[in-house]
């Protein structure tokens, strides 16, 4: 009898092996998850009526789309937070940090007059921009990846962001890092002012690109 | 318990049923093309477990790269020559001396089977060059890379043998490895001047296929009539970890601005209510809460997050928003179950200054200090509550057995465990086991019971009482931890054991002393004893050294055979719960080469979508002889306390704000 019990238990254990292998693949080794992006509906009128600065945050890595409201200003940077505490911190149009959207980006430091931070108009961008990305690593010092980006201005076009049509110029940045990492950023700048309306920015080697749609711009005087 | 223990053993178990060809030498634990070495080319912290399976040869090998140019291998080969079998135990090192330049090759050197001139030991120097997806190597080898594996290399009888290194016959070798980029296929071919049974030179080819990310299988064949299969698992504990099931981010940190003092301040109960509500969403449990003077004192615990630095960071975020303005210090107590092991003191003003900065984690660490938990405290709003409880479960254990088998057979044991906890400090537990896979053949008990080598005299093929013991842990002083245990500790021994451990949370080392008196358990029944006893007295130093979670454990004292022996364990802890270690030992009564063991712990948060902060553990080798052996199952205190080491908290502090 006891052999039957043990044999049954063994069979149960073995039947879990394949499932476990798949779990290991999915959880330990982090393949690109096959996730579906869920984009929330944005109630523009409610945001405008409440006079809130807001952005739509999309993280394809984990298939999350959520709306963040400006909740804090720290050192000139605006922190947008969602109901589930996912957040991005924007310095001008540069994604300075992220939380709850994958692996997290701790900070980005940049050269003086980074046109993404100053929100310079397309055509006024310097030929090269150097930025340093800071990520959690071992110990108390963040790991760094230094990137250099060149840019190219595209033609003027209309884009629809949360039911509003914006007149924009696209700037495509082609970036290279020391570690052989290469990526593109795409920024859609207001054709008149240079302020950012939509941006798809790299935020790390695992988290990849995150898209920010500015639903309602932050107005420091509001 | 089944899902918690099966993960990596499953792959090893499944691999044991593969068929193969005839004799060849194989894995030495270092990077290699097929049977010849090549330069390590993986990033730092990469580790792999490989099983080589051929009809007359099997090997299990661990490889670990502490840095991108240095690799360590521990392998356990067994050879079957037809007339009998033999097994090895190899510690190997590979070092890339020179990196490849644009036109120049890299230069590497390696020693396989350090300290031994047994079969399988060998040395090499090689030059390698990578062009695109192809790595080519050419080199010169000694020992296993030059001569027939059955020939002895030397007659040095020392415990650590060195006379044979880089001496004797040499043969050249060359290999090429091509990562095709197609479906994880990697092709390799190699030449070796080493003669074999069917040709004066050896040519070999292999093809590897990635079954899943991290798991690959290789088929290999050579012109000496040998063929085989190799199964390999690769992982990197330092790799960033996306949490695909993440449901929320951390709460925003709110600085304690002067204007906050002008607002109505919450009382302790209001603070606690908000804390409980918010931390529950983070899967963080509050076991104790007190708000006195300018400090909030909490004991917190997460069942899902193994990185305690991140846990206290999330607590600090919530506290920043709800704590009254006069609170300047957050005191977070870490509890291991039996002990309050640390009080981690966070300076609120320091955190205010750190948040959002480009060096936010370093600044937060500068605002952190450690204290021993006091023996008594003022009563808080809530205090730890404990109800006596019974827990139980089944856990299958698969492992490569070197004690009852000399051909690296995989054994499977099903354990039925039960534990009744009277308090967080005291419990009685027992395990009944049954080995369902590869039983050993019972031998006649020796005239005199032996410490370990008579294990096969125990009756196989039926359920047995592995252990039944009671354990009580307590503190003698804030920095002095203690334990007493009694009962049947393991299959072969029962008795009483006591331990004292000194540990200052601010220090990076601890000192322990364990005294144990045991009687040899009966070979044929659950509760009887043989007429043999032993006393062990072993002192231990546990030290965290350098950066990156590196640690050293030195054990010294009187062991089971009455011999004075020293054990050495070196390894690396990762803040996310991974742990890799290698061990060896020396005994005054043992004149054979050192034996090496390896252990690997992989956190459940990486092997199960449910997460958790316990780990799947895999160990190979270690104590198996009569000398340098100690009692297991007594419950060494440091195993419970090491997660609280300051250096481990520091190692995870990059996650403080995550």
C-alpha cells in the first residue's frame, strides 16, 4: 500500500516538472512576455474640468497602460502618479524616472541644455545629446549606462492624443551606448512651441521603451 | 510543499533517463567547446549547471563566474571502466589573462581538478578570437588534454597536490564554436592531439539546441567511437528582473516640509490604521507598532519580497505620508521568526534629502544605521500574536548521491514533514522518508559503527524515520543568540545539541559555537540506538567580505570521528535571495585530497508566479567521509540569521526606492 502512495506522489511530482520548466522559463529567465497592451479610456473632459495635468503612460513590456496625474513637483521635475501608484517623473519632456512599469528607472542625467528637457523646437536641437541612465544594481550605487543620441527631424503631421488633435513635428533620436545597446526615441513636439505631446523613450535594457502621451500639460501658474 | 522543491531537480531527474554511447572525457566545469576548453565569454555572475551523460561516463558540473574574466567550476565525474567504477571531485579555475583586442587574440589559462593528480585533472593555456558569432580557440594542454585518462599523472600524496601542474606530456588542441543565431542552435567542432582507443588524434563535433531560454541540450560525437548528451541550465542572478505580474507601484514619498507641522496631526491609532491599509496592498504585514516620542517603531514582514531593503523602503514611503511632523526616526525591526534580528533605523530628514536624487540609494543608506533589538520593549499598539499550530506537507527531493552510489545515480526521496510550533521560538518536528528512486543495496553492519561510511548498512526499501526532534531558540543578551535541540537529528544520529552565536548587527561577522552529544542510531529500526556515541565541539566564523554579498564561513573543532577538522565555505549571496557556495574541508586524520561540495539556492520568487521569500535548494557533494563530518539537522542559528546581515541589506539597497 505504501508503495502505491509513494508512486502516486512521485507521479504527481513528475507531472509538475513540465509545468515547472515553463514557470522557470517565464519567471526565472524573463523571456519577452507575450503581453497584451490594455489602453485605458481617457475622460478628457473630466481631466480638464478638474484642471489636472495628466499623462497617459504605456509600458509594452508588462502590457500596462494607465493615466497619471501630476501629484508632486520636486527639483523642477513633475511626478505623475496613477491610482495603482505607477509613476513617471518628467523633466521637461525627458522621462527622468519610472516606478511600477517594469524594472524601474532610477534617474537620467543629461548634458546642459538637453533639448528634451528645455523643450526646444524641432530644428533647434544640437546634433548630439549625451544622457546617463541610472538603474538599481547591487549595493547602494546605481548602475549607469551612458548613451549618445543623434537626431533627425521628420515632417509636420497631426496626431490624436486622448481625443484631441495636435499639430506636431516628429524628432527621431538614434542612440548608442557603450555596452552595445542601441535604441530609438521618437518625440512628437508641438509645431509651434516645441513642447512635448507624445514621446516613446527608452527607459532601460529590460523595461525598453515607454510611451508618454501628454493629455493636459502642466502649467506652473495654474 | 511539492511546488517549492521540485524546480531544478526535475530537469536533472529527467536527464537521467537519456541514452548514450561509449567512453570519453567530458565536462570539467569550465567553459569548453566539446571536450576542449575555450575562453569564458559570459557576463559576471553567470552560473550554469551541466549534466554530461555517456554510457561509461557521467558528470555533474557547476560553473560560476565571479567576474567576467574568472570562472570557477566544481564537477563530479564518474567513470566506468567495465571492471569497476571510480568517481572524481574536481575544483577548477579558468582565468582570462588578456582580453581580445581588435586584431589580437585573448589569452586564457585554466586548471581542472586543482589539488589533485587524479584522473580528469588537467591544465591548459589558450588563445581565442571572436569574429562575429564565431569564437575560435587554439591551445596547449596537459593531463586530461594530453594523455589517456586512465593513466596516473603523479604520486604526490599530499592533501593538496601541485607537483603535476603544467608538467608531463602536452598536446595541442583547437576548437571553433558558432552561434548560428537560428533557433538557439550552436555548432562546435574541435581537434585534439590526444590519442584515443580508435585514433591517434581526436576530432569531435556537437550541436546544441536551446529547449527553453536558459535550458539547452547538446548532442556530441567524436572519432573515438564516443557519443553523448549534455543538458545545461544557465542563469544570471544579477539579471534585472521584470515582474510581469506586478499589480501596483510603491506609494509616493512625501517630504516632511515645515508647513506640515501646522496641519492637524494624526494620533498613533490613526497612523496605524492607514499603515495597515496601505501596507496590506504591498503584502507587508505589521507585527508590532509603537509611536513614542519622535520615533515610530515597527516590526514588518513580507511573505512575497525577499529583498528586505525594498520592504523597508516601501514602509518608509507610507510612513512619510502618514507620520506626524514631529516624527524624525523610523525604526524598522527585522524578524526571522524566532528572533528580532535587527533594528534598522532610518533618519527621516536624510530620506527627505535622498528621494528623487540621482544617488538616492546611496543617500538613503547614509541615513540608515543598525542596532541590536532590545531584550524588552514598551508595549506597542499591536504586539506579535502567535497561536500554536501544526504544519505539514510532502516534499520530494532529488539529488545526485555519492554516499550510496559511486556512479552518480540520481536518487529520489519523498519526505513527509510535520511540525508543531508551541511558540515562535520552540517547535517539535519530524520527517518520515522513503527513497523511491535508486535504492541502495543493504550491506552488513560493521563490527564497529562508523561515523558516515556505514550508511549503506541502514535498511533500505521501506519508510524510515529521518528525524524527530525538538528545538528551542532564545536570546541570552541583545547580541547573543542561543539554541538547544534534542532528539533524532538525522538518519544516523540522535542526541542533544546546544549553540551560542554572537552577532552585532553593525558588524560584518558573527561567531558561533556548537556542542553536540549524539548516539549512533540503529540500522534496522526507527527509535533504537547502536552502542556508539560521539561528541562534537565546533566553532564557526561567519564573515561577509568585500562587496557583492561575498561570504566566508570557517568551521573548526572536534568532529564526529573525534578528529580535529576545518571546514571552509565560500560563496556569494544575492539580495534577491539567490545564493551560491562552494565548500571544502581538511581533517587531521584524512590524508586524501580535499573534497569539494557546491550548493545553490534559488528564490521562489524566481521559480513560482506566486513568489515568496524562501528558496529552492540544490546541493552536491560536501561531507560524505568519516572525517571532517558533523551532525546535520540540529538547526544552526546562522542559517536563520544570515538574511539579516548588514551587508546583505546593503547589497539590496539599490532597491530601496523600488
